[in-house]
C-alpha cells in the first residue's frame, strides 16, 4: 500500500493546518505487479487496488486500502486499516500512526505496525515498528522493523521523479534485506501514471517474486 498511502498522507499533511471538517476521498489503481518492500505480493501478476481516506481535521486521519494478493497460501485479499496524525513542527513534517494488515483465509499473516515519519525538503524518513497484539485475528506476529527513505527528485516538464531506499530488519521471516525503487510519474486527463523500477537483494524460495521489475501503475483519485 506504500504508493497510495504516501500520496494520501502527503495531501493530508499539506491540508492539516486548514482542515475544519471531515473530508472523505477515495482512490483506485491498476498495476502490472503489486510490489511491496521490493517483493511481489501478487506473484508477478496484475492487481487492482483501492481505498478510502478520511481527514478529520487538525492532522487526524484514518483509512482503508485493499488489493488482491497471491502469496502461496489461501489468501486472495489484503486489507489494510490505518490511522494517525500528520502535521508540521518548526518546518519539519511529522507523521505518526498505526497500520493493521489483514489477509483473508490466512490469519497467521495478520500483523500490525506503528510508524513514525519525518520530512524535510525533498526527503522523508519513516520508521515502521512491528507490533505483536498477542491475538492471531488482530496480529500476533511481529515480522520486524522497516526503514523507508523517500526522495523527491523534482519535476522535468510534466514528469516527476522520485527514489526510495528501504531496509527490512526481519525478526522471523528470513534474512534482512535492502530494496530500491526509482519512479517517474505524470498526470493526464485526470489519471495518474507511474512507471517504476524496483530491485532487492532479498533471496528466498519465492521464485521470481523478489527479482528486479518494471511496474506500471495507473491510478485515479475519487
């Protein structure tokens, strides 16, 4: 959910100082591959994704986001629920919140993360901390902690460029690994287009799910 959530949070961060009433927005996307933290969650196949975000004003927000998945188990749907606060302190953007990842048919994959993010200029650094609730239905596995560094590389003509570097400190799901992403995006006829290259040094028995990829995503805000 990283791309859509990052877009939603950026909008909420910009509006947090002026919002005075509850505002609901939606989004829908088609992607050639659902890649999360460098690894395909859809078995290198296309995915349809979408969600809703609620801005409560004063920086408070909540949302839901979903995507089809193919994870070599009984799961076919991922549903993420999140809530947090985004604002600015002495010129530094701050974003804190919690995410619950829910998978139909595979309760053992359900998990939670608390995140703390800071942005200054073109850089945004977000740290995710795995959280064990002690309940399988709400997430009794903490897969580890993830560090996300995003860089806005600027725009040229009508195309915006950005980069991402991530590090996953895994507790129980394999060896720690890095992932990278370089993306170019533009908007035409009210629709957003992103072409991205992703890669990771992750190695596993996932076949080609952790190979480098070029992914096209078409999205629309509602």
